[in-house]
C-alpha cells in the first residue's frame, strides 16, 4: 500500500509527536515543522501529499501559512486544526483553499477520514487537470492537418475568436468535415478551457425531450420527471455549449434559445425561476440556415444572433491538396493504433483517393484508410485495398464521343502515337481516374498503370 507524505506544522512539540504516533500506523509518512516559516522552506524543497497545520502559532499563524503555501504548492490539500473554534477563521481558511478546518480535541478516526478524503480529492483534481491538458493537446489548432490556404485562413480566424468568449460562433460545413473538432479547439484555446465543453446533437434528440435536455426540468414538470435535473446549459457554466446540427432544432425551442442568447437567462421546464448562464455558445450545422429562414423553418432573429462569427469548413473535394497530407497523417495514426510496423500507399491507390469526391469528407477518408490498412499485404496499400462508396460512378465521362485530332503529315504519326493520344484523351475525360479509364478502354488495370505518361 502506498505511503502518503504528510507535513505536520505545530509549535507544540508534544502535539507533533502525538499526531505522528497516531497517523503512522495508517501508512502515512510524517514530517514535522515547528513554525510556518520553516514549513515554507520544507515545502519549497520537497513535495507533500497533505499539510496539517495548527491555527494558533507565533510569528505566522495557520491562515497566513496556508496563504503562502498555496503559492508554492497550489494543489496540495491543507487541513487546519485549532483549539479555538471560530466560524470566521474557518470561512477564511476555506476561501483561501483549505480542504477542511477541524477543532481540537479531535477523534483520530475523524482526522484519518478527513485526510483520506483530502488525498482522494487531490488525486481526482490532478487526474482532471491531466485529462484536460491531454484534451487541450489533442484539440489544438496546430494539430489540424491542412495545406489548403482557405482552411489555414479559417483556423487563423478561429484562433482569434477563441479569445473572445462573449462572441457567438456559427460553424458551417458538411458532415465529416470536423465541425466539432474545430469547436473543441476553440474551447481549449479560450479562457474557459478549465470548465466543461458540453455538446448537444439537436438532430439526435426527440423534439419533446430537447428542451429538457437543454434547460433541465423540475420534479413533476412532465410524466416521468421524478426529480430535478440540470440541463446542458447549466453543465456548461463558465465553459462552452456546442449546439450541433442546430438547423434541426424545433421552432418552439429556437424561441427559448433566442432568449438565452439575448438576455443570458433561461428557465427549467416546470419552473418560473430565472437562471443565469455565462457559457460560450457555438452552433454548427451542415444545412443552409438562410434557406431554412426563407422557408419559415428557422427563425430569422435567431439566425442573425448565431451568425455573429461564421466559420465555413470546406468539403474535402474542394481542398484536394489536403488528401495526401491527411492520408499520411491517418496512416501513421492507424499504424500505431492497429499495431502495424510499417505501412505505405502505392501511387495508384493515392490516385484513386485524389480522384474521388469524398461525400463523407475527412471522416470517410479515415474510415477508408483504416479498412485498407487491415486488408493490405506486406504493409503496402494498393488500389485493390481501397473501397469507395462511389468507386464506379464517382467520375462520369462528360460525353460518349470525342474527336481525335490526327495529323497524317506529322513526322511523329504512328500507330503508337494514335494509341497514346487515345489514352491521353480518355484519361482527361475521366478526370485523371486511371481505374475508370482502364475500364472504358477494356484493358487490364495494371497494364494501364505500367504505361508511360
């Protein structure tokens, strides 16, 4: 069992020895200090899991020690013991970051239980900090893989607005383009990153339940409401609320959301008590909100409230320069995740990826590569390993006939010249898709790939 390090601070040597004897049998390693100044010197030299200090000491009392100790080791829990119960001092200690304030004489079992809770609280706090640090590293603007000038511009704008938590953001883009990833990057780059990021998929929740999910409800608000429940807006307090697929939000709920944006207040279902909120609102959708407004399916006033800072993520087919860099990025990620020592992609397979329109965008590309890695032999992904939803019809020949210009008087004229011209024109008609071109010419695909350009 792990032994936790505790620093006991008290000017009474007999008490220091007594508490040390009491606690050592509970797998605790005890160090001692006779005053606050010495305790600060010790805390600067080595870490402790907990500090227990007497309140009344000469020169520097327990409250003053607590205040200074928090500057050195802010995450170390602090318990203050005193023989003189004082509510004011207790409140002051808690406000300054003390975990608890106990009166002497105390029961050893109570002190041990308090120590146990304090150390557990510290461990949970550190785990939470580490998790948020990991998330901040994952959802970092620098981790967006792109060579597209348009995408780089969007990321620069997102970095700027991240520092302005009062500004409402609308992220537009097709499914699979990374709207939620961008929203999370904005959250973790902003001042509210220490607080929650809460996402609500407005399209996935039945309209009758969406209001309860957002605003919460009180007991008895509707059949099945057996107790009070906090909504997502309350959970996002001080952080970020992502309203994903907001274009699917019912009109009645839109009216209530508008009030949240305008007045920063809302009411739980079944209650007339106003509650405030200070969370950042980010909305996202793959739908054209302006057209929904024209059709009366989306409120005009809400649209303008949301459209303060729009960010439009381009579909992958409009930034094909990103396909090779995204492919290499995903291959390295998946290689590690799937335990592959080495993985490469052939030029022919890459050509297939470049000629495809990717209706599912970045998400579809990653899924396609994951399958390809699994079935690839000898660590090489070839065209046979690439399965595309629109593989046979993603590129259509623009016409069934074409004119082949032939100059019989040319010194280069030959049968090979005619064949080369046919190959060149067919490849152009197929948008560079060699697989489709080989099918139109009714030749073996590999033979087509072996031909010189």
